[in-house]
């Protein structure tokens, strides 16, 4: 008797292996789509991706698709659009909807989404934006320090999976080569993004083996409730007050050179990706708390902003520079409070793009 005949091994024929491959392939493509039926995500113009799911790009892609189907204008940016100090009905898109008298604007911003990461988010998860009207916010805060510009190697930053993994070089990207290859191959692959979604939404962003070690008495299937976390509707208690009430000091920012800035190069790439997809792009410069800046820092900021305006003019991109809001309407350097968003929406509504 041959050795393999005496073992418990299972030998498949070529035809059987082909059948296994077909079944596995079908599950690879079908499971993420079937999961959307079990896990509802209904349209609400005031919806925003919950803080807990800020790194869940599968949910973001779903919301981008739903928002694009129901609204004609998408508002893209970081936390200055998302609104960490206000409820979801007090954000800039929410106030724009009230002024428009209909659900026209969708909040597709994500907290901590700096331009280098936002470029990856738009490229790999923003296909639904094609042909849409887009308001793209530029936050100068990302150019206010070499670390935020991703120039220094010893700096942890948000959403490293979305930035270029090899070229152009990001000095503070610490991932090893194997992880970079994995990030490059997994981005935009529905099944990979879905499995990452399950970890983020139901298993505390941990792998299944790690989660079961931490919860030895719990059945993993019971953790998969098919209920997404609620979109945060209340700012953290005590934080929704002005920077003056918090007694925050005036700041001296270390503005980076625009020509060599990683974040500015990334922002230009976002504009170009959207325009190549047929989007009508409107850039919102700001809002930014100029009264918080010391005199020399304010002068440098205005020069930098002027250079950004010159590029947008030369590129033929429609834009508007937000004038400084009353100082008491800011929670910090770049986040308005509810009354600040309401005033900003009224100012924006007078621009031709919004009429």
C-alpha cells in the first residue's frame, strides 16, 4: 500500500481543484456584497462616518456611493469639515442643506484625513465621485509644522495605509517592506477592505486570534451584530467652547516651504484626480483662526495662502478664501463651533458655485 493511501490526506483531481477555485472566487466577490444587505447603511444627508470607523475604508466607500447617489454636491476634507466640536446637524454641509432647502450636500469628510492620506482615499475609495460637484477643503494646519508635513522620521501620523508606500518617499512612514507591499496590494480590494471592516467594527480593530485571546468566553459570531456604530452626535463634554474660553495661547507656527511640501503636493494630486474623473471642483481655503497666530506667523501664513491662491488661479480651479470668523467662533486653530459653521455656510452660499 502506498504511503498516501494509508494517511488521512485528501487528494483532489484537477477538475475538483478548479471547482474549489470557482467556489472560493465566488465567495471572494460575493461575501462583501451580501454583507451590505445584512448591515444596513441608510442615506441621511447629515450622516458622517463615525469617529470609531475613521479608518474603516470599506464603510467610507459605501457611504461615498450612497451619498453620490442622493446628493449632487459632496463636501470632502478633514475634521474641519467633519466637525468634532459640533453635532452632525451643526456641520458645514448640514447648514448648507438648510440654506438650500433640500438635501443637496453630503458630508464625506473624515477626521484626521491629511492631504497625503486623502489623496489615497479619493483614488482608491472615491470612484463614486466621478462626474459630481465637489467642495474640497484646504486646511493650512497641515503645512504649519514639518512633522505634520510628514518630513520627520520620528512621527506617528494618521492613515499610513493610504499614503504612497514607496514613491514618492514619505520620510515618517515606518512600515517595513512586507507591510508596505501588503498595503499597496490590499488598497481598493473589496474582500480585503471588508475583512478589515469586520475587525474595526466588531473586533476592536484586532485580528480574530488576538480578539479571542482577549475575550476567551465570548463567541465571535455574537460580536458581529450587523449594527454599525452611531455617527457621533455630541462633541466631547466641555470641549465645545471657544479657544479663548479654554485660555489657549496664541501660536507661532513653523510654516513649511510650499514648493517642497509633501502635503501641498498631495493636495494638488487630489484636485487633479477629481478633475480627471469629471468632477466640478470648488476649493474652500480655510476656515482658519487667524487671531490665534502671532504677528510674524500670521504674515508667513498669508504669504503661503497667497501662493496657494495663485496656483489655483493658474490651474483654473474655482476657489474661495474664507475670511476670518469672529475669534469666539473657533474652538482651536482650524475648527469652528456651531455658530461659526452657520456663518461660514451663509458666506459660502453667496458664491456662484453654491447658487
